[in-house]
C-alpha cells in the first residue's frame, strides 16, 4: 500500500498508510490499517466520553458530564437553528459527523498519530454520502418540486433561466468543496508542523528555538483549526439539510 | 502523495463505513438518549421549582392581601367604635352638664331668696333696735317718753332717707 517510502523524515511520511492486519475479500484489499486504527480510537474515545459522562447522571453535572452536555447542546442548537424542528431527526447523524471529525482531527495532532481526515478519500466519502443523503431527502420530501431549489425565489424568468444552471452547478460542487476544505486544512497544517519541526533539528539547540516557537504557535493554531473544521463540516451538513427540508 | 494512491482507497472507505456506523450507533442509541434524558430531567426540575415558586409567591401575596384587608377592616371598625363612643360620651356629658347647670341655677336662686329674706329680717330687726335706741336716747336726754308709733314712723323715715 505505502509504495512511495520517501524516508521517515519526509513531511509526507506521516500520511502513509500501513496495513496492520491484512484482509482481502476477493481482489479487494480491505486491510485494517493505521488509518482504520485511528478511526477506531475516535469511536472508542467517543464511546468512552459518553460512557464516563453518563455513568452517574446527576442534576448538577461533573466535569465529564458537563463536557458531554456542552457538546450535545452545541450541536443540537446548531441543528435546530439551521434546520428547524423538522431537521432534529437528523441530529444524531450531524452529531456523529461532528464528533467523528473532531476526534479525528484532535487525535491526529498527537505526536506519531495518524490523521484520517487528512486523506481526500475519507473526506470525499463523507461529503458524497452527505450530498447523496441530502438529495434523496429533498426528492423524498418534495418530489420534482425539489428542482425549484435551483430557481432563485422572486427572480424574473429571463434571469432565472441564466441562474438555474449556476445554482445547479453550485449544488453539484458542494461535495467537492466540502471534502477539499477539510482535507486541505488538515494536510496543510500537518505538513507545516512537520516542516517546521524539521528545522528545529537542522538548526540545532540555539537557533532551533525560533522554529520551536513557531511549532508551538502553529500547534495552538492547529488545535483551533481542528475544532473549526469539524464545526464547519457539521454546519454545512445542517445548511444542506435545511435546503432539502425547506427548499429556500 | 500517499493521499492519491488508489490502492488504499477501498480499505479506507470500508473502515470509514464500519467505524462511522459504529459511532452512529453509539451516539444515537446511547449518548443522545442518556444526555437528552438528563437535560430533560433538569429542565423539568427547574420548571417545577419555578412553578412552585410562582405558586408560593401567589399564596404569599394572597396572605398579605388578606392581612392588609383584615388590618383595614379592624382600623375601620375601631374608628366606628370610637365615633359611637365619642357620641355617647358627649351625650352623657351634655346631660350631666345640663343637670348640674339646672341644679346650680336652682340652688343659686334659692340662695338668693334666702339672702333677700335674711337681709329683710336684718333690716326689720335694725328698725326695732333703732326705735328702742331712739326712745332710750330721747328719754335719757330730754326726759320725754314718746309713744312708740311716732318713734317707729320717725325711724322708718330716717332709714328710708339713709338708704
């Protein structure tokens, strides 16, 4: 799988995929890899967080319960605000997306960790799934009337004819922008960290302090980006859901 | 770039699906019901407390209103009572004053009558004494013994003149 070994210190080495357990179904290689391992960690961390948070459910929450409640209310508020009460039945899905990407991003920031959200195939799979799901929900709720989504409300016929293809294009491009945004953010952040960290070694103890400070600052930035990108992904899911449920 | 190596795509998508389904199951079947239950319960308790507080406040307000009404009633009653008492007392006092005034007037008129009578008696006795004295003086100085009628007439005239 990892064909292009460019040495352990290449900024790209951190994105290499290594099989841990070789599994093959027919001709298809579905080996359990380091990527799958970190997905497992993300799921395990979520399970652990909510198990710990809801073990002793108390009226006045403790630290862990508070964390879980804040996450819950944050995402629930976001879904409700953007899709209304009708969208609340998709809250478990949006919450799952948010937690999966959030923990994937955070876990990826640990030293020696693998960031599964830095792979375009993962972000694209999520984005395409959301795109297809939203489109199916839209047609299921509104039938052919769903096409009115591509006609801007209140526009005269002449302008609508010009705008409809543009609207359709912007609709179809959604999974691309959605997946590229997350992938590029994660990729760039991790490459930057790796390159800066490489400078620490090559500049030595005295001058290495400068890239070290930069790595420190960029790490803080990346923690922020990790949370923001998870938020953006979940928020876009909500906005697309809203289009499918309420059209405009 | 390892990201564009298609040989790993099947495995990544497969495990993504497996893990995401697992996560979705955990979130929708365990996390959300439990957290939702806690939040709902808390909201219910807070609402109950607020309701009870509102109810207690209404009760307190009612009690205060009742107290104030009782207070106002008592004050009104006391005022009425006082007015009646005052009127009664004034009537009694007026009656007493009238009685006393009447009695005093009577006593004063009686006393005046008595004084007039006594004065008359004194004047009468003065007349007798004056007549006797005049007769004695006349008999001692002139050796005459005038008759009682002329002496009395003379004294009466003199007394009238002196008055």
